[in-house]
């Protein structure tokens, strides 16, 4: 137990809120070493849309490994890559009438964001990129400069340049149209906002507080970008792969982004895998210009193909996600209503929703109470004030209901002012002592 405290950096984060040792997982459940069962409403921060250890993906992966399939391949052609690309074209791109090139980057989301920024700047020969309030795009310097959160930005230690920040949909209330503002500053040569290479945006801001933009806003953004010869990058790393109710989160808006980043649930199995998609005419990379040792991941190609075959061959899964999304919205509306007075509000859409508890302390009391009842759920937002529901999309309806029951009971408890003990003694029945001593 002590090994984590003694050896692992203080930078660890999720493990502080869920101080158990996890041993196995299946679907929407995780089990600790003492065989306690938890419902997983964190789902690898959106990397496990199809749950843990999906049996079909696991079988395909084991078969591939046992057959002596390539594990590492740089960017060589492999059968695993071919089959993934054929499936992705047939079941994702062609079905949506989308014409995009695929670029495999290093395996994490931030790698895909770096590549998309680099290509936009190279294509437009402009250094600035517009990013939005509460945006989250990763932790390496280029992506971090697009990220809004000061706790993370402050870690950079150098000036984060190259981003110009503009207000996201709703940031200034319902009355102010932030797209008109964007159009105005890009039209006015004395606005002080340099013409950017691109705008980078999330349709639902995962880490930034589950804010989402309306389809109208997104269409407006797309039009303003076209009007000013600015590329539109949709960072679909967390909102993509079905989370919003369709494979890509921008489908409802009917826009065609120039560049799209995907990672998190793309492999389907929790394996590291990231990809950038862009319009064919933007493919002006020269060979090896953006390189890397781990571009494409053969094991992830195998599970990603299996995920698409299993869930995206027809509309059934998408319909299920929408139905569950509606159930979540109905339940959360009722919970929020109960506490009236605008104390709590519901955020997000699809299976990407949250409860804004206004204050981070209350939100963390609620998530701690929920953990005690067997639910793993995290917070997001500036002040960690949003309880973020991010369960696997494949969750059984009765488990989804149970998870939300636990959230509701936890809110009831916290709001009834039941004294929730401090973290240290709260987990006194737990053998792990992972609280920082200072
Ligand atoms: C998680 C996330 C990233 C960064 O991905 P990493 O794999 O953590 O580097 C970038 N953009 C969005 C929208 C994300 O949610």
C-alpha cells in the first residue's frame, strides 16, 4: 500500500479520490482487491465508452496476439491497420458522406491536438489559433496553450503563446451572441485579434464543465471560419465515439469541420490510440514531417475495428445511447427541480451530462458520499463544481438507474446537512492511506 505514497509522484490525481486498489473490471463495473464492486461513472474519463474488457474486443485482441500479429510497426503498412481503415471508411466515413484523410499520431489525445495545430499553422502560415473559454485540449505545450484552466496552464512555467481566447457559447449569458462577436473581431483590422490559422473547439467541454454549444452556434462558427479563411478544428477526443448520441458530436449540427481529432474511446478497449482526420486538400504534409515512434498501435487497430463492427454497423447502438441520454436528462431534471431556486442545474447532452452544484466543496462531498455507496464519479469545471456523469455507453439500464439513484441519495444526504466527515477519517475503513501529509 505504502508503495504509492513512497514512490509515486504527488502529481497523481484520480487515485486520491478513490483510494482503493482496483484489481479487475468488466463492462460498467470495477472491483477492488477486496472484491468490493463499484459502478463506473468515470469510464476512464471517456476512454471506455464500450466499458471495461469488452468480450468481443478482448477475444479479437487475444487471437491477434496469439497469431503472432505485429505489435509495433512505426507507420509501416500492416494488416491490422488496413482492416481498421477499411472498416472506418465503410462504416463511419462513407455512411456519413464524409471525405477525410486519416493521420495516425502519437497515441494520446494531446498528440493529435499538437498535430492538428501544427498542420493548421503550416497551411495558413499564421501563428494564432482561437480557442475558447473553459476549453481543454491536453497538457503538452501547444495543446496546453489552447487549454483554459489556470491550474494546468500555470504548470507550464513559460509563456503559453499562440492562442487567442474567445467566449464559448453561453459564456456571456443567453443574450450575447458570441459568434457575432467573433465575426466582428475577425472583420475589423483594428480589433487587435490577429487573423488566426484555425479555431479549435469542443462541442461539449468535458474537463471545462460539461458546457455545450448549440448546433446553431456551431454552424455559425463554421460559417464565420469559412468566411475568414480560418480552419475549423473540432476536438472530438472526449465528445466523439458515440458519447453525444452520434459517432461524431458535430453530426447534429450538419457541419463539415476541416480537421477533427479523435482519441480516448477510439480504440474501444482503453488502449492508447489517437488520430487526426482532415479534408484531403489539406493533406500537404511532406513524408515524416510530423513523426513519432508510436504512431498507430496495432493492438488498438484490432480493437477499434471490433468496436466499429460491433456498434456502428447500423443505428441500433446510437438509438440506445439517445434513449439512455434522454433518461439521464429526465432523472437529472427531477433531481435539480427538487432542490429548486436554481441551486443546481443540468449540463450537457447525450450521455455526456452533469449537475452543476455551483460550489466545488458541495460537489466533492456528493461524489465522496457516492463512492461510499459504490459509485465512482468525478467532478469537472473551474472549481470542480460539476458532477460529471460519464458512464460507459453500454451500461445496462438498471445499472444506470442505480447509479443515478446513488447520486440522488448522496445529494439528499449532503443537502440535508448530514455531516460528511473529512476525507482522512471518511475512508478510515480503507486500508490505503493516500492522503498527502504536509
Ligand atoms: C482528454 C482530452 C484531450 C487530451 O487527451 P490526452 O490523451 O489526455 O492527452 C484533448 N482534448 C480533449 C477534448 C480531451 O477531453
